[in-house]
C-alpha cells in the first residue's frame, strides 16, 4: 500500500463518519436521545448563578474566536511567526468554514431557550466551539511535542491543550447551547481537519527539519524515501 493511500485512510474514515452523522442529524434520528441527555443535565446542574454556571461560562470562552485571535498573537511572537503559526491559522480557518457549511446544510435547532444559560443564534450541529477547539488545541499539542525543547513549557502546553479539548465541549452541553451529538460532531470535524492537515503538510515539515525520527515514521505507517 502506497504512502499516499495510507495518508488519506484516517481522514476518509472520519469524513465518512461525519457525513453519516450529519445525515442522521438532518433526519432528526437523535432527537429523543439528545433531549433526554439535555433534560438530565438541566435537572442536575443547579440554578443559574451557581459555581457550575460561572465556571462553565468562563471555560467555554476558551473556544471563542477572540481567544483564538489572542492565542495566535501570543504564539506568533513565541514561535517568531514561522510555519507553525500559519499552520495553526490555516487549520482554524478551514475548520470554521467546514463546520459552518455543515451547519447550513443540517440546520438543526438548538436546545429550547428556557434551558440555555447563554444566548446563541446559529444552528446547533455541529458545535463550532468543539470543532475549532479540537483542531487547534490538538494541533498545538502536536507542535509542542515535536518542536518545543523546554520540557516545562512543552508539558504545560500539552496538558492545557488536552484539558481544553475535553472541557470546552462539556461546557457547551452544561450551558445547554448544544446537544451531546452536536459536540461529538464538532469534535469529529476538528479531528478530521487536524489529521488531514498533519498528513498533508505538518508531518513532512517536521520530518524535513529532523524533528520526527525514522522510528516514528514506521509507527505512523509512512513511507518516505531518503
């Protein structure tokens, strides 16, 4: 099997799963399941204004576009505006456009306004916060692993990235602005763009710079001629 075929297998599988999930959402086949999950969370999260509310409102903002803009500026100066910064920006833009396109096609309504702890006006599926968070923070985690020498900085970035990937989708459900399948769909979209971008561009860049070892290439099932 050629390296090109191996490179696209995972994105193709994820793409097929995303399309299937979008079709099922369009036909509202998850409606009852999502409604039950949302009602359960609403019944157990307490009243608006408690610690869960404020914690969710704060943490969910780490999936906000303004936070991403600030992150790009910080990383731009830290990485001296090299390929890593523009790679992250490209991944973010592609994820936003893809996610928005799926939103327009599926056009799923959000949970009832009476359940929500914050105002949102766009379609519900897939969750943009979940999608972009997965794509950007996972990409940042990969970049930190392979390109940052300072072990303390590397670990901090990787740990925080993984925490945000998990926490941000949860806040969207707790705040009742998304259903469970919305955030799952968003995370799959983000994972799709992250893996696709890594396979097409970032892996080769890291390999050419000697940042990925030959043994890691074997583990990844890549075939790169020397």
